[in-house]
C-alpha cells in the first residue's frame, strides 16, 4: 500500500513540474512576441506598446506608401511571428534527426 502512495506522489510531482515548466515556456514565448512587436513598432515610428496608430494603418492598406513598403497590422505581425516560430521548431527537429 505504501508503494502506491510513493508512486502517486512521484507521478504528481512529475505532472506538477511539467505543468510549471510549460507555463514558464509559454510565458517566455509571449514575452518574445511582445518584444518583437514593440521593436517593429519602434522601427515604424510608433511609440512602443501603445498601438495607437493601428487604425490608421488599416485604413491605408488599399494604398501603397511612397517607399513601396506595405505597413502590417498587429495580427499580421503575430501570424508572421507564429510562422517563424513553427519554422524554427521544424529546423530544430531536423537538426536533431541529423545528429542521430
């Protein structure tokens, strides 16, 4: 009977540890996305973190700016960052397979 309690304690510890590490990993990824968005905003001349001029960008999507670059919305940036993150995961798995 004590073996059951020991095993239950070990499994509970493993589950809790895994949950906490995944939560921290998600938190770090979210912080990276926010930092990338803020740096993109600063590069485009907006104050970081305010997203105050995003409505203006959506209205101007139909016209092309003078320099030929199209301004992106926050959703497009988040989607692009998610796509890049997925590509990095794929590259990591390919590199791990090549090492084996």
